[in-house]
C-alpha cells in the first residue's frame, strides 16, 4: 500500500511537467495546510434518529500547483494532499447506546479550475471550482451496549472517494503566501461515514 501511495504522489508531481510540454506554463507552486470543519456528515449505517456527531475538525497538508492556460486568466489547479480524517457518532436509546469512531488517511488529487483577479500589484484572488479524486485507508471501531456487557467491532478497508463539488476563494499575496476559504462535499466507498460536507481554511507558502 505504501508503494501505491508513492506512485500516486510521483504521478501528481510529474503531471505538471506534462502540462508544461503541452503549452501550459507552471505559474505557482505552494506548500499548504488545510483545516476542515465538518458541517454535515452521514454514516453509511443506521445509528438511530438521535445520533450525535461528536468530532468535526480534520487537517490535511500537501503541495499545490497552478498552471496558466494560454494567455487567459484561467488556471488549472492540481497537486497532492495527505489528510488525517476522523469522525465520531454517539447514539443512545432506552435499551443502550452505540458509539462509532472512524480514522482514515486520505490522499487527495484535486482537479480544480481557477480564475485570476488582480486586485493590486501584491494581491491576486482566485475563485476556484472543480472536483478531486481520493484514495483512503480506513479504520473504524464500533462499541455498543444493549442489555449486557459492551461489545466492540473493528474494521479496516481501502477504498476510493471523490470531492464533488469543490468551491473556493484563494488569495496569493506578494507571490509568497497563499490563504483561502472553501467548501467541499466528499463521498467515499470505504468509510463508515460515507458523506462529509466541510468548510475549509488554507494557509501556505508560495515558492
């Protein structure tokens, strides 16, 4: 599995070279950290009508590339981001309770399109939209109690996901820093939490 992740990262980095050969010039490279606040989440199993999500914040980091499309103001935005995604649900009933915890490592490859708006000589805004592909290594633990001693079940799986849609607004300042806000909706095939909507906040260094 480690070899697979390495191949994906190498492919993402090499992709910008292919774009450059096709007439698209690399414009910005950046190292970014992105925080995610979950605004919604749907488990892929029934947890009861009174289920409560108890964890909302996740983080990812990676390298971003923006390449200018011809002489236009449009940019193709890609890269590779490694994230640690967690999710907890707790459900209680008259007969007992059920607690679900998930942890996953996710590699995300964005396919975004940006539009450059020059606000000043030092600030450029980039409204952004698109999607992202992901592969995820996932572990979950479900602990439940129903008229007896608590029982625990664990699961491990490897699956794929897609971010669709992604919306964002980034700002590059002095060609040295990048900050941004966004929203994305993530669907996956492996995690017990199959749908996640998140507000995102990014910060990074342009080089």
